């Protein structure tokens, strides 16, 4: 015997083939969505498999038992729905993030922009890169940078101004902001 023949020969398989359309129609008539109806149908026949006495009942009693279980599963389904409030994802999308800037699209764009900025900084002279890193990454004041680099505060401010101006020029042109 082939595996398909074996499964169709089992009493539960026969019970399913004969009664599943009836139970499914029962759910569909009551407005249950197709996916939920199929899930409920699976629950009904899982209960049938777990009840060894069901196979010994006459066919009309088997159908009555299945209908009763189907009804009970439907009641349970409605109870679960009443406890669980659902909102379509489209309606709640705006609530996922506190602000638009936290949304994945904005995060990706910001990361892209940061990568481009890092690239432009890497094209600057080493001294300008160092000044920018100390000032903006480590938030050091110009006096502290001057002491660290053994330069005057005025020299550090001048280097910082030139570095920022050069960066604005190259990065701004790429962004369409500068000339």
C-alpha cells in the first residue's frame, strides 16, 4: 500500500474527508475569516484524534460530536478575540516610534549620511581630522586641544575654522547645499 492510501484508510482520515467541509462551512457561515476557520478546523480534528471513543460512535453521532466541538471552539475563539484587542499594523505604525526620526527609513538615511560625512572627513589633512575628532567626538574646548597639541588657542581655533570650512565646502557640495 502507498502512504496516501494508508492515510485515507485510517478512520480519522475518513472522518476528516467526510466532515471537514461541513465544519468549515459552519465556520464560514458565521463570518469567521478563512485562516481562522482553518485553524479552528484543525483544533476540532485534533480533539477528534485525542478522543479514541469517537471512532466507535455511529456516523450521525460522530458528526454531532464534531459540530458540538466546532461550536465550543468557536465560542473559545470569540472569547479570545474579546480579550485581545487588535489594531491593524498600518494604523499603529505611527505609534511604534516616539518620533519620525526613530523610524527605520530615517535611521537608514541618517546612517548613510554619517558614512558619507566620515568619508569626507577622511579626505581632509590629518591635522584637520585630529582637530575635528578632539572637538566634536570628545567635546574638548579649544584651550584643552591647544594644550594637548602644544599649540596656541588661537592656532587651534584657526585650524578648527579651516577644517570645518573645508568640510562644509566638500560635504556641502556633495549634498547640494554649498557652492
